[in-house]
C-alpha cells in the first residue's frame, strides 16, 4: 500500500472546524496552509506503554479527540541523567508511529538520543532548543522527511546543518535563533520555501 493510503487530509477528516483551526494555529500555519495539513492514520497506542511513559514523568496527550496521534513533552524530565533519558526514549519508540509532536527542549541530549528521536517516523513538530547540539548531533535529523516544524534555536549548530535541513523534504518552518548559522546560509533555506525564524 502506498503512503497515501495511510494519510487523510485534515480538511476531509473527522476533525471539526474549530479543532482543525486550533491544530493548524498551534503548528504556526495560516488558514490556507491548514487545509493542506495531512494527518497520518495510525492505530491507537498501547495504553500500557502510554501509562508507563506517564509513570516515567513524560507528558503524553492525544493530539485531538478523534486522533490516535500523540503530543509528547519532556518538560518534567529535562534534568534526567543520560541513562534515564535513554530508558524513556527506548520506551517512546514502542509507540513511535503515534508520536506526532515532541518537545525535547533543554534536555542536554547526546548523539545516541538524537538518533533515537530521528527514529520517530510520523514526527511533525519537534522542539530541540537549548540542547547544546552540534552539527554532528543534528545530522541524524535528515531522516525526518515528514517533519514540518523544527525549533533548533539556542544550539551550537552552524551552516553545515543547512544541508541536513534540506534533506528534510517536508520542512516548512525552522527556528534558528541564537545559533551559529549565518544569514547567507539561512537564506538558502528561505529560497527553498522554508520559513526561517531568527
């Protein structure tokens, strides 16, 4: 089956108009772009795994009442040690199809943890600011072809990461505030149709 078989246009989905608007607004899109948002159709996440993730202090919320997709935040576990974060991410990969939005900001992520995040196939919005990320650590993100919105501000990335962002064919918006990316390099992304926030 093709990927299209598993996708449903948000404008034609069961989501009501208010939910569609709020969802699109949350992602930072204008009204026209909201009509083009495609939500993957996924099976429900294993409730036992979701409960275990919550027990590990992750915030796990449904994206919308009529969707099996999940919005996940590390805000309560930002100061966890590397072993704890690895355990949490390994458990999160058990529901990788359902994870649609992830906030892993200010978590001091390492290279291995970045690779695990890059293994979330339906990730649409990713918050990675304040993680001391380097270009080498950000390189694994190139596999996230479906990612639409990326906040990677307040990290040590440079112009080298622009090539990685260009691999992310679904990318529409990237926040590069307080990075070492030059205006010239950022313009290459903008010329490709990506909204760059600085």
